[in-house]
């Protein structure tokens, strides 16, 4: 398995509580930096659809 390094958003600044992302073979992996043992793995298409949904505000009613 080929993993790239974990990356966090530049908007996180020096904060340690953020979402990190990396690629692993053909998957995208997401984790919270303060709970690094829990990793969500998904396909690039699914992650792109999730980001589009979030940006469109379609999940705001769950907040």
C-alpha cells in the first residue's frame, strides 16, 4: 500500500484539531488530527460528491 503524507488545510493554522487528508493507492483517507487511529476511507468520486454537497449547503440542516 502506498500512502502519501497526511495534509491539513492551510486554514487550520497552528491548531492541532483539524481534518487531515491523504491518498492511499486508489482511495482517499480522512481523519481528525486529534484522533488519528480512526480513518475514513473512500473513493475520490465519493469524496468529491461529499465536498460538493457540503459546499452547496445541503447538509446545513443537520448542524
